[in-house]
């Protein structure tokens, strides 16, 4: 399926090393905008720096793959201490292939992490890796409301939290799913 989601989370910081280990994931391909930071915000979202450090301490390799322009991706990547692939042309495979090569991991050990159905989710499925969906961070502006309306049929209806699987009101689009592979 082109829009398959392995696990879904309210925020990227809800992803735990134990959960990744359970899924056999040793490397993450991360999106920036609305995943690690608000759209075009030069600063990571609350808790992201600590989350990245926790992942590194647990041996999780990470790389940023973004459709954004060079300076945005370079500066953000330097700030959080993670390598990057810029102008990746998601959902096409170019950025994912380069990221997998840089991480030195097989596809079965990789997962993409992002908030957009038609770039992150579709790209992960085209490249045939696991997909960890996160609800978008940031402001609910007009463009975000339009995007949410278009993506609504594909947004999962449950969210995986540290306490387990929780059903959330789908109309609020705070809903996601967790499924064992």
C-alpha cells in the first residue's frame, strides 16, 4: 500500500528507543518542517534536542532528508548535529537512497519519520521502508487547514504513546496508529 504507516505519534519525541528496537529499526530518516521544528522555524521544537541525544545514546543513526533549500537544511542540521540530504525531491527515491547509503544500513533497519502524507508517507512506501508518522507541529494556518482536509482520509485514527495505544477524536486530526510488523 502506498500510504501504509507502521506507527504514528503525536510528536517525534514520543518515539522511544525501545519501540524502535522492537521494530528492528536502527536508523531514522527525519523530516524537518512540522516534524522536528515548526515550518521554517530555525529552532527545533521543544524536547527535540534532548530526544536526538537520547536516540544517539541508544545507537540510533539519524539523517535529515528534506525537500527544503540548502541553507535551511544545512543550518538546522548543524544545530542539531545530524547529517542531511537537501532538496531530496520526496516522495521520489533519490533522497532516501542517498540517506540509506550515508547511514550504512539496510532498508529493513530504516524508518522514515515525518508529518506529510504525500511526501513523507508516500516516499517511505515507494522506497519500501517503515514509516513513523507524526502529527504536524506548528500553527494551524490556512495552508495547514487545507492540507489537513486533503490528507484527512489517510490520517490514522489512533496514536501510539508511551502508555500504549489510544484512540483520539479523528475530527481533531490528532489520531494515529501503531501496528506490529
